């Protein structure tokens, strides 16, 4: 039986952990060749080996998405190896420090905006150049429920994720006539290393986050991967410029 993404080339940033890792594995299972990009080299290489051992095709590219030159080199490397780029999940992100708007340091602001927002722009810039040439492609940018509503104490994160939705809508409109779709995913509270860093491992805070989720639990990274693959697939052929919440009902509150 032909697999859904067979013959396709997928790029996943932030692929060494959490949601990116689950999505890279899901793309590989669905038959895509997967390029995994991250700053965590050892973890990314191990996952690449795991995919290959399971019969999939994968490569690891070390890339800090906060550096535009590294992003250009990442897309060039991928293109030189596999000659195309069909799907991109621009997922790499950091939560930053917790402090309200009045106390947020300039350093934290710059770091979070640079990775989460400028990084997504830089990835799209070089992915779109290649996709435009191919006249096809699907991009999913990782926003958050924090891209739709405020979260006191993480102003730079919230601003970066709101910005990702703006960039997504803009690129979707710019490239809708080129056979390229651009969407965003807005995960709710997902059980990944990021959320455990955010709660500083405190069970009380983690329980509060679970109770705050209408569905009564955290999401699993694999549940986000499923939504990303759907957005990339032909089944979503009429969907572009959309922010898809996979959030256990958080935004319905
Ligand atoms: N976990 C959640 O509850 C949640 C909710 C909404 C949105 N998100 C978003 O999902 C995405 C993935 O987060 P996660 O929860 O899987 O966290 P995670 O920390 O498990 O994974 C993030 C990955 O991004 C990589 N990364 C960080 N900075 C990078 C950089 N400059 N260049 C390249 N790679 C970099 C990390 O090394 C890591 O592998 C992020 O954009 C995050 O904001 C997470």
C-alpha cells in the first residue's frame, strides 16, 4: 500500500525533542524523507538513526533557527541532498524566562523573539523560495494557544506566538497562487520537556495546568503531530492561512 507522504521531503525544526520529535517520527512512518534540524545535535542524530533503523530515510542538520545564515544553509543542504522540499514544520521554539511585562529583561525579549518569531520568518523565507520554484508545498508554523490569548508572566513568548499567526496569514495570502499552503498549529498544554521546564518540575503547577485544560489532561506530542500531518496532506487542500487549535478545548473557554 502506498504511504500518504511517500516520495515527499519533510523538514522539521526543533526535531530533537517533544512535538518536533513526534512529528518527525510521524512523517517518517507516513513514508516521507525527513530532515531533522535542531541545536541539540546528539539527540537529533540519535533520532535520525532510529528512523533509518526502522527503514526510513532521514538526515540531521544542525541549525540554530535564530541565525538567518544557518537557516539558509539548512535549506541549501536539504535541497542539495534531496532536490526538493514538500513539507515544512517550523516548530523550534523556547519558552524564555518568566517575568511580567514590566520586569521582562531586554535579553529575554530579544532571545525569545529571535528564535520563535524571526526564526519562523527566516525558515519560511528560504523554504518559500524553493517551494515557489517547485510550484507546490505546505508549511505549518508552530504557534500556541498563547498565539491567541494572553498568559501573564511570559510576554515575549505570547508576542512571538501572536506574531507567528500574523506571518502565517501573510505568507498564505502571498503564495496562495503558487500552489503553496501556509497554516499554523496552536497546541494547548502538551506533555514535553518545555512544559516541565515551565512548571519547574512542580507537581502542583502541572496539576493546575491539567485542570485548566477543559479536557482534563495535557496533550501528547503525537496528537499535535497528527494535526500537523493533516495540515500538510492533500486532505487539507482547501485550508490555508488557518490557525488550527489542538488544545483540549482551551480556547473555547
Ligand atoms: N509544550 C507545550 O505545551 C507547547 C504548547 C504550545 C506551543 N508549543 C510550541 O511547540 C514547539 C515545540 O515545543 P516543545 O513543547 O516540543 O518543546 P521542547 O523543548 O521539547 O522542544 C523544542 C525543540 O526546539 C529546539 N530548539 C530550541 N531553540 C532552537 C533554535 N534556536 N534552533 C533550533 N532548534 C531549537 C530544542 O533544542 C528542542 O529540541 C515550540 O515552538 C513551542 O513554543 C509547545
